[in-house]
């Protein structure tokens, strides 16, 4: 273990993972919802909507 490589996080500057499909995307191309609680970066609005639906389903299922 001589190399100082972070095991976690962003390997490159300005690149993020889509919170829904985990595809790596440039930060400049990421869709980031504004306002409310922070939920992450998304490769597109479709992934953001899918993520929101997933969250709502989880909230609806809470016991
Ligand atoms: Zn995505």
C-alpha cells in the first residue's frame, strides 16, 4: 500500500456518479436539483424523477 489512492470518493475532478444509475458523468453535465434536501447528482432529469419515485415508494412503505 504505497500508493495514496482514495478508496472512496471522486477519482477525478469534476466527475460525479449519477445517484440513480451510478453512471459516471462530468459534473458540468450533471443535473442537480435545487432547493429542499440534497439528494445528489443525476445524469438527466429522467434519473432524477426515477429517484424521486423510489424515495416516495420507500416513504409510503414505512411501517
Ligand atoms: Zn442516471
